[in-house]
C-alpha cells in the first residue's frame, strides 16, 4: 500500500504533463492554420483546409499565396521558435543563469559579422546581387555568410571550452567575443554608404518571410539535429542542475556534455540567425514560461515543452506582425520584445521555484 501511494503522485504528474503537451500541440496547430489564413489577403479557413489536402479552390491565387509564401513562413516560425527556445534552455542550465540565451556564446554576433561582411564591406556589385535580386533575407549568399560567421565564433568558443573548466569564464569569453564582433560591425557601418547600412539594418529586424523552400529544408535538417542532440542530453542536464560534483558522481562526463551543449546550441541559433536574422527574446523568455507552466526542472519535459511554446510564441508574434488586413509588416523583433518582456518579468517575479532552480 505505501508503495502504491508513493507512486501515485508521480504517475499523476506525468499524466498531467502529457496532457499539457498534447494541449500545446493542439494550440500550435491552430495558430499554424491561423498564420496561413491571416495576412494582407484574408483566406477563408475552408479554402486553407482544401488547399492543404489538395482539393481545388475557387481562387487559384490562394494556392500560390499559401504554398509559396505562407506555408514556408509558418513552418519556419515553428522551427525557429523551437530551436531558439531549446537553445536558450540549454544555456540557462549550462551556466545556471536565468538570463542566459542562445546569443550568450556570441554565435548570433558571429552571424551578424558574416552578414555585415557581405552587405557593408563587399563590392557594390555583390551587394546589389545579394540584396536586390535575391532579397536581404532570401539570399543564399546572406545565409552562407551568416553561417560562416557563426561557425567561426563556434570554433573559437569550442577551443576556449577545451582549455578552461570555469563556466563563468566561458560565459564572459562568449560575451566579449560578441562585443568584439559588434564593434567591428559598428566600424564598418560608420564607413559604409547609407544604402548598405539600410540593407544590413533590414536583416537585423528579423524576418520569417525570406525563407524559401530550399532554405527550409536546410533549416529543418540542422534544427532537427540540434533538437535531437538536446533531447538525448536531457538526463545529464538534469544531473548538472544539482552541481558538477553530483553529476560526476552519476558518471556524467562534464567536458563532453559541455561540448555537446555548445555544439547543439550553436547549430540551433546559427541556423535560425542565418535564415531569419537575429530574433530576440524567444531564447531567454520561453524556457521560463515552460518552467512556470509545467512546474518542473526535468529536461525530459522541458525540452518538448520549450519547443512547443517557442513555436506558439513565434507564430503568435508573426500573426501580429502581419497586421491582418493590412499590406504593412512590422519588424518581428519589435513584436517579440513588446509582447514577451512583460510576460517574462511577471513569470520571474511570481515564481520563486524558477529562481531556486539555478541555485
């Protein structure tokens, strides 16, 4: 009887978490459909469902709008939101810092450096081809430059992590590398033409609209690898929350775990930044929302919860940024900051359990 009574709360908690994850999956599906239907051209939900299942519709233009523009954008929102949220969750666990995010390692700044190299320092002909012909966020050249910049910073961080064991030093090193890259970008902006500065600033606003179907395949593969690596590291991440000594007593190899976390987070953040630009708030805020909603520190629950909540949050921000019924599109970063920051402040101030999770 005592064993039964002891096991009952655990099974009840697991059942509750499973139901909540199912609920979040349903919510993300509803927002995904809404993102397909809403925009400058409103498409009836019946037409959206018919197009998705392959049925003919009265207005053929609806098919082009959905398949060429809105469907890749909606899928990108889910992937980018999941990637940034899970990356932020890992960083907060690794550094035991509630304010850590995917950009803390400087990978996002490295991607910005690569884009600046193309839009600010490259020849005018290259810039015109990359930006005017392909689009600032839809260019393979821009994505490649961002990926190379992120990879450069990644190798530097990996090299530093092999030489030092202090997480605080590693965190400071990542921040300083990010500051160096931002300083270089600022210098290039000072000596660049106004048109080139405008192109770079457009990229920094963050956007989901420039991701083509070819880009989406690469983003899905890289994000999938990063998410899988994170889920496989859930158990050692749980042990790391209790301290390195306890984790080592359980057989966790700290150095290998640190390299795995840095590599997976860099893949997640680097891929999103390369194709969508630097999207703020999601990586820092959503893990807090997941902890506050599920009341757990178990990464077996937090990883899928953060992924779903990240997709939900970015889909909601994208719907608002589109201004349904209007031809204007607001900067995505402005929406994520305006909506998310008050929520994060409220969650942190009213949930002491989250604060104790890092001590």
